[in-house]
């Protein structure tokens, strides 16, 4: 069953404050508590936390520092942080926002105000997550879109130079499929093809729809042979697929692929993809439904 309750982490070195928050929030939310900053950071690493209520004055590590660390880590940066503190001077508030805090409430807080602000921050977080999703995924196939492919791919290219391969894929004679069976059938072909390829790739592969019927993969394999075999397996799997048009006709389709391997001379991702594209062009020229390694 899907979890419906959101999880709030309450961080305060005074136990009475924690008790008040538990009393107020315990029914509506799952509340995890931490009495100091380091514990809070550990908890965030190991649990899905939707929002953090953070005290400022704490021994060892203060709330500002906890906030800075969470906001500088990509995996925790989107968790809203509301400072709840007795420090209500303007300077403290300024530092809290500079540290990356999303909201600020002075103690003693008004319960209904705190609940309302929590609600607002949770709604904002959901909206941001939704926007992030739609700006990075292809609507039809749910795999990455072109923009996200280049964002992730360029990062991967910087970080990792070992055994990197790029693959360009194109659905053969796709225009014919659309013209003969209609666009809904063409869409089915694209969706099924993307789903099939996704399943056959390793978890760390970056797979995206980069154009109408064009796809790209950035992946690692231990050797040239394994990379080629894996793409051959994908080609065969697609060849076995079948979709049915709206008027009940069976449609078979194939893909062509070009693969390139990154070498010491490969300057950037664009170049790696261009070489794969040359392979793709050759695969088309040689009669389609094949893999060409460049
Ligand atoms: Mg304190």
C-alpha cells in the first residue's frame, strides 16, 4: 500500500520542545526526532524525510550548519527546512535564509500557524518534484528526454572515462508505420520499443528519447564484445515485438543501432555521439535492423 503520511524530522536539543511538536504533529504526520545535528544528518541519509523542523541553537553542530550541509547535497537539497527558534533578531533570520532555510518561525510558535506553514512547504515540494519530473522526462515513453540526457551524460563523461559506450538508435521506416497504420499505432511502437530497451539495459545506463523516433544510450560495459552483444540482444528483442493497430492489424518493426566506444582521444559527449551516429547511418545503409560498431 502506498504510504500516505508524510514524514517530518523534528530537530531540537530541548526535549520539551520535541514533546510539544510530537503532540502537535504526531497524528497527521510520521514524526522522527533528533536531539542534535549529526543525528539529524544521519537520519536524513537513511530515511525518506519530507520536511525538517530545525532548531538553531544546539551543541556540537548548530541548525545553520545542518541546513547548509543538507542544501549543498543534491540528494537532500529539495527537502524543505523550517527553522523554529527562540532567536528572533533580524540578523539570525537573515543567516537562516542565507543557509538555505525555506521558512522561519519564532518560538513560542502558534500551533495553527506552524501547521499551515508545514502544509505550504509540503505542497511546494510536491510541485517542484512534479516540475522536475516533467522537465526531464519524455511524456510518451516516461524515459529521459533530450535535455536530461545531455545534462546527465555530460556529467557522466566528466566523472568516468572507463568503458564508456554511446549508442544511437532509430526505429526503421518509422514514417511508413505512421502513414500506413496511423499515429496512435506509431506511438504504441515508440512506447513498446522504449519499454523493451529499458528492461534490457543495466541500471546505470542513461537512456533517452532524443527525437521523434531517435533514442540515445550512454552506458558502461566491461568490453567491446559485451557492449556489442548487449545491443544485438536488444535488436533481437525489438524484432520479436508486435503491436496491434486500432483496426486490429499486426505491426512488426525493427531498429538500427550505431555504437561508439570512448577512447583517450574522445573530446566530449557530442563527439562520442557523432561517431555512434556514423554507425547508425551505416546500419541504415547496409539494410537496417542491425548494429554497427564504430
Ligand atoms: Mg536549542
